[in-house]
């Protein structure tokens, strides 16, 4: 229960600071989403990738332009 209260306090503080309205009826869903995001991040942080390994992926833009690693566009 303490963890849920702390998460709610953080959510309310950050949303206020960012000027982001989160209605009371949305709060449970937003907290669930953030908990799922944390679980996914925990999984990704366990991947065996060196801290100095940087392989950038292509960036796909809505205008159809594909910006590749090393591209100046």
C-alpha cells in the first residue's frame, strides 16, 4: 500500500509540474501503465549490452524520409 501511495504522490506532483491534467478516473490506469513500463525497462536493462555500445536505428518520419545513422538530414 505504501508503494502505491508513493507512486500516486509522484504522479500527481509530476503531472502538476508539467501542467498535465490527469483526471481522477484516469489515475488507476495511468499508474498501471507506468508500472508496466517499469517492468519492461527492468527487462531491457538486463540485456547484455555494453554501456559504450551505441548502434543507432533508422528514424522513420511522417513525411516518408528515412534518416539513417550518420545522416546529416
